[in-house]
C-alpha cells in the first residue's frame, strides 16, 4: 500500500467518530441521521410510520399545510377475489425499519428533501361496504389534491386505486405505469364492478385514465383471458417473460415512450414480485419479477412527471419473514424518489 496514502487515511479517519463524514453528498445524509457526532436514532424504537416520516394525523384538519407529499394508509381489502388480509398491509409496511432514508442511485433523501408526513389512514366509515369505502377514499384523496399536495398510498387491495384515480384524474386523464402480475381490467363479477380485478377498466371508462398512456409490466398467470380490455383500449402490456427477452433497458424505454411527458401515476402491486421473494399477498403468481429488476425499472423512470403512486396487496399473514413488507417499503421509497425528481414537483397535482 502506498505509504503516503495510508498516512493520509490515518490522519483523517484514525480518530474519527461514526458521524464524521467528509464526502459532501454523504455528509448531507449524515446531518439528518446523527446526533452529538456519533449517536443515531435506534430503528427499532418508537412507533413506526411509513418510510419513517413524521406522523401528522392532524394534517386533514390543518388543510395539509406545509406538506408536499402525504403518505397515506388505506387498510381496506373488501375487493379481493382470493385471499384477504391486505387490510393489514399499511401496518406491516409501517413496521419496516430498514428502508431509507438515502436512495443511493437517485442520490436522494426524499423524506428530508420534501415536506413529507405520514398522515395516518383514510377514515373509512364502513368495514362492510366496498362502495362506501371507495367513496371515502375518493373524498380523502380529492381533499389532498385540492390542497396542492401529492400522495403516496399504501393499501389495501388494488381496488383502492380506482377512487384515487377518480380524485386525481377528474379534470384530465392520467398516464400510468402499472407493475403487477395482473392487468386488473376485467369486468363485473357476481354483481360487483369495483373489485381488485377491474379498477383500470373502470378508470378508463370513467375518463380518468388514458389507456394509450398506460403500460402494464410483469403480467402473467392463468387470468390472461380476462384482460381483453387492456388490448382493446390500447394499453401496452409487457408480460413477465417478455422482460427477460426485451431486457430492462428496453422495458424502460418502452414505458417512457408510452407515458410521455404528461402527468403519470405509478401503481405497484406486490404480486408483481415472484412469490419466492414476496409470498405475502392474496394472489401470488409464480414466474414473477425480482426486486432487483423492479428497482432497476423504477430508477429508469427518473425524470418522468410522477405526481402520485401506490403500493398495494401486501397481506402480512402470509409473510413469515417480513420480506414482502420490506420489498413493499423499498418500492414506496422509490416512488417517493420519482416524485421528488418530477419536473412539476411544487405544482398542484390535482385536477
């Protein structure tokens, strides 16, 4: 080893504390984490919040003052078609303590760069009525959007995205990046239009989602015959096996081409991930994406005008290791980073 280099390292680091960070970018992170030079907050203490953001359950009463992004739990799974339990998803994601605050690819500290708070859960009036829950969700997210605040939601089943899109897309339809095992564009079943298998058909028919600016990534499983609407409406569907054939850079290129420069919503369903990595979900499908593949995609979407997003379908009772919730929390961080880098951040997100 070069002797001069060794002496220089000794001079800088031999007596340095853990909080003595010299690189300017790393120093920026350290300044948010260390107290008294070397003491950090213990990750396993205090009540958990989404992405360890400040807790502001009073935000609605205060008109969402001083917030750029509201993190919102939506603990509702009345729209499931298989195993229930994603009503416990927000609580499981809040319990994940080792995600962020720094995202090294984005070089972002989104919870510190933006004014972000966990505002608690949507106030749902009925644990029995899916229609009432959807009305409550739409009202909550419309109020957030009307205040000029953006959101990141954690569900809950995927039917929650319909009322959110109705709130955000009421004045102009949104584009969407949808990462999932299922297209979720099927029709009415057993008298129900609003289940988690059909929110995006309803969103298109309601005029709040632009199908020609929608890309669906990771699709697979036995329900392909239910997704006719995706093709008829002009959505770009990229199956899981196509990801291998195309390669991640081409998937990113196609997705960016589809959504263009307009406002984009990102909806991430945990069942897009192969159940080997994320078993804790109600509709697992083998042959899925890996967390690393989805992270690469998310990071490749940097610069798109992402105005909101959600992470859904975490059902922790099937998640023996908590890996599923951990992946979900990481993807929530990635979406928040995309929002932090969105060209229109600082402008209203609502219609």
